[in-house]
C-alpha cells in the first residue's frame, strides 16, 4: 500500500480561512495540504505540482481569476483541477469564464468542500 497522499494547494489571503481549510482537508480528508496567502506563489510552482488547487477569487496582488487563466494557459498546469471560491454572487459565471473546473460560493459547508475535492482527485 502506498503512503502517497494527494496534494492540495490552497491560496487565500486570509490566514484564518487557510487554517480551517488545512484542518478540514488534512485532518478530516487525509490530504497533504500546502497553503499560501500570496497568489503569485501559485504561479511560481515548479516541478511537483499539486493534484488540485483551491483558489480564492479576491486576493491582494494578483487575483484568483488571473491566476486561473494563467494556469489553464500553461501546458504544464492546464490539467490541474482548479476550484475557485468566493462570496461574489457572480462566482459561477466568473469561474466558467476563466476556465476553472468548479466553484464554491462562500460561505460554504466543509462537507461541500470535501465532496468537490473528492470528486476531482479521488476518482
């Protein structure tokens, strides 16, 4: 049996959100979780890419929609599933327009988060 844990990168400029998502995804979901408060970090990935990216729409510096567009335009990262989350009421339309694989409207239930994550990386 392999000890490999699927890796999730979570980007949000709110450290409190990152802490809660880390606990839920790691402790409950059993995933390897990396977090960042900087959107630029997502675009600076080299080599070992995550199995999934959870991306806040509104971050300081570069925002989630720009990050998603760049990820989906890059041959090395275009196949990584990206789920964008936001309290913006237009999150579904925004996510579709930038090529995100799915979206979560804030506030969301942690079970909804786990269900979406599992659908993309546990299949």
